[in-house]
């Protein structure tokens, strides 16, 4: 069997991966997600879950919070982790990071509270290249955790989402969204309260995908709005993706909604 070469200068179209709400994953998709996390958690080198969790907190502390790079850094972070999870599965199995919609939900998603042996609800996580462990307190499926600070409002955060979406500049949108982000961390409680270890909790990623989705929706409503020009060529730690390269999710190969299934790019 032969394949026809592409015309000079013509780029093959790569399919978009569609991130979904965790509540709308099929049983097969949820099983694939859990399998990918479980396998990644067993890897102790730079392909494994603890390595990527360590980007955000201990031991590397590369995350950006309350800086101009909050949204771009976390978009790149999710992108690289998602690739690492996809590498754990067979080529014919697709897995994407889902989002947890805290604008509608008043509880944690069951996918992250079910027991026993659920890799999305682990009890102990080990630091990258360390014998130190992180204990994850038992989930509180029906309410905020006992460790939730009293000043953190209850879910859902639909009205605050609407207020963030009314921002007319990237800087103001990011400021409003990060304030919501902070309170979701507080509401979940447990290790999500501590930036140094929060990313070792798998629900961290469902929360941050929701944050990234918010940015994507705001971008759609505010075409052309972006971070300040002097930030666009800043290289984000540790892999050097620039802020400019985080601006279009299609260029990163994923989407949250829409009818387009292919975009120009390489396979």
C-alpha cells in the first residue's frame, strides 16, 4: 500500500482532542483516565506523575501564581501532563484531562471520591525523587472539607464566573478568575490548600482544566485580547514554551467545544 505525498508547503491536518466535563465521560473514557493516572503514578522518572506534580510544587516550584503568567503557565503545564498521560496508553486509546464544573456543582465529582483503589482518589503520594510522602485526607463528597477555611464561600461559583467573563482586558479577567481559582482550592481543602503539594492531588487537574476552559471561553468572546506584548515571548519554565504559543488551544491540539475536528498542523 502506498501513500500520496503532500504537495510542497501543504500541512497535514491533525485531529483535535476534545476535553470533556468529568461528569460526561463514558465508562470507557473514565477507565482510560484512571488507567493513565495509575500507570503514570508508578513511574519514578521524568515520565511519571510525581515529576509533573513537582513542577508545580515540591521539589521544583516552577508554578506562576498572582503574576502575569498565571494562565499561560498553567495552560502549558496541563498540555505537557496530558501528553505524559496519553503516552501511558495504547495508541488506539485516547485520553484527555477533563474539567470539573464548579459553576454548577456543589460537591466533588464522584470520579475523584470513589473508593477503593481509585487512582484519582489516592491516599498517599510520594514526592519526586524523595522518600517523603504526602498524605491526602479522606474526601468529603457531599460538602466542603473540614479543613476548608471559614471565609471560603460554598459552591457553586456561577455568579463569580459571570462576573469574570465581563472583564474587558486580559489582566482584569485573569485577576478575577484567579480569585475564584484560589477559593476552589480552599473549598476542596486537604492538600489542595498548600501550593507546595496541591498538584499531587489528581482533582487539582480537573480544577485547573476548568480554569483553562474559562480562559478559552473568554478568548472566544474577546477575540484579540491577550497578555501585554512584552510578555508574549517570555519562555515558561521548565520547557520553554512561550506565552505566545499558549494563546491558541487549537495549536496545542485540543478544544473544549465547537464543530471543528481538524486544524492545520502536523500529525
